[in-house]
């Protein structure tokens, strides 16, 4: 990679530029400050100017002329002579200034509070001219202010440039968040050719690769599910010719379980397709759950329903919501001890949402497994024994159904204390 394309090289150049500009500003204003300090050995031109003013107003001065010159030249003049004393726009502090004589024309000078005082004495007449100039302190203050302004401008430009250079970091953070939320369609804009630009390109390629892998996985599940339906149908037909009742019942249960799993996989993929959209309608969730509860009334340890005393309408796809609750209830009964407390369904009707909790008193889920519990084929018991559960698809399908309804599903569990599945449905009139 070319050095000019390196972000570290660009930042180094910007830092060097700031240092050089700062040194230049300090030097420039230092020279300016030195030039603004008036030494006691003033140039001859200043003395000529003083003599010109004195000649203009006369000795003794004409008061009207003195006022006119003061207004036009922005001066202050003080005169003291044998006949009268007069002052116009002359600062009071000028009467107490210490003067240092120059080498010609009998003019002496003093400096106080940003004002140059030029005094000339001749034949008993004293004329003092006050000229406003910048003092060392005043120039120093202007120097500091100007330096601050220059540095502020330079640092602001530097900040904008660095923010522009590091903008891909913001895009990468956004991309990580979107990927974490399951949106693999997001791509980071690649606007630079430096290290961050190459990182953005690598991130996009990684995202595309992961997206392709997920699509391939889903397609594999779909293809396998389709292919298994035909042999399952033939197996069910052959099952009818088995005469041993015990063997026939065992095989029928296995076939029904496999068929149910395949149906769920196909239904999950169907929800992703634009041609597989379900039929939504306003449904009383209380009546729907109450209808399902009858199928579990004779199972141990029993089912307890806690409903509000009124209908709770939600816009639902009833077929898929039935599948959702059956998966949750099957898990709850599978892991609850037969002689323990009953499984409890609690419906809470809020202002903007409906919260449904299904809680059991089973063995619970280890904390280390909670983060992956909604992933397909994930099981806490990796032996996949038939006695300890299904194939790890039930909660995965539940999450897909909740996503399909715009709701959220979460889980709370503690080992040997039980598990609660929490469903949060958003209310809508559409």
C-alpha cells in the first residue's frame, strides 16, 4: 500500500502541519509585537510630525486651530504659557508623565497607558501632544487573542479532517449492530483506500459470506424437509400392515414426531417467503389460549390460567400462534415434575402491549445456555436423547413466529427452579 494512502501517515502529516503553523504564528506575531513597541530613540519622522503640528497651531496656539487639528488628527494637546493655559482632549495622566529628551529640536517623549506624549519647551511656552498608540501590554493581549483564533481554526480543521478519516469506524459500529440484530443486508460504505477502507471492504465480504452460509443452511433444511415427506408417507402406509400393536404404536409415535418436525421447518421457511404470508385477523388471545388449555387439562402436573376478566384482542395468524403455544406448553409439561406445581399461563393486558408468561417448575436451564436457547438445533442436553427432549427446533420456531408477528420472546430460567417463557405482543388495529 502506498504511504500516502496510510491513515497513520495522514494523521502524522496533520500533526506536523499544526506544529509548523503554530511556530509560524508565534514568530509572526512576535515580530509584530517588537515592531509595535516604540523605543525612546524615535525616528526623525515622528519629530517632524510633532514640529508640523506645533507650527500648525502656533505659539501661543490659536485655540480654534488647536481644536480643529485635534479633531482631524485624533490628538490631544496641552499648552501652558505666560499668558494662559489650555488643553483639548488631553488625558489627565499626561501631566504626570516622565519624559526622556531626544537628540534634536528640544522634544522629549514619554509613554503611558498606550499613549505617546511629546513635549516641546521654547521661550517659556510648553506644548505637549498626546498620540494614542498600542502599548506593549495591549499588543501582547492582541497577540494572544490572534494566536488563540488561529489555533482554534487550525484545530477545528484538524478535527473535521480526523472525523472524516475515522468516519468508517462509525459505519463499522453501525454494521456490527445491524448484523447483531440479524440484518445481513447492511453494507459499510467504502470511501477510502487506507487501512479503514480495506477493513470496511473485508467487513462487507465477511457479511456476504455469513449471509450466503445462512441462506445455504436454510435451503438445506428446506430441501431435506421436502425430500423426507415422501418416504414418511410411504412409511405411514407400510405401518398399517404391521400386526404387532406395541411396535405399531412406537413406530407411529416416531413418525408423527418426525412429521411434526418437518412441518415446523417448512412453516418456518414459508414465513420468510412473500408467497407464504398467513391470514391475520383480530383474535381474542384469551379465547385462543383457553381453547388450547383443554388439550392439556388431563396432563400432569396440570395447567393454571390467570386471565384478565375481559377479552384481549390482538391481530394474529391463529394457525401459527397455535403452533407457538403448543411448542411452549409441550416443553413446559415435558420438563415439569408430574407431582410438582402446575404450569401457569399469565396474561397481562397493558396499554400498548400484551404480555404473556408461561412458567413451569422444572429443572431449569443453565445460565451458560440461555444465550443460545433460541438457535436452531441447540439443546442443553447434547446427547439428543428422546427422553430429554426433541431436536432443538421448538424455541427457534417460536422466535420466528414472534418475529413474524412483530413481537418479542424472552426467557428467564434458573436451575432447579423452573423456566418462564415471556411473549410480548404489540397492540395494533391494522
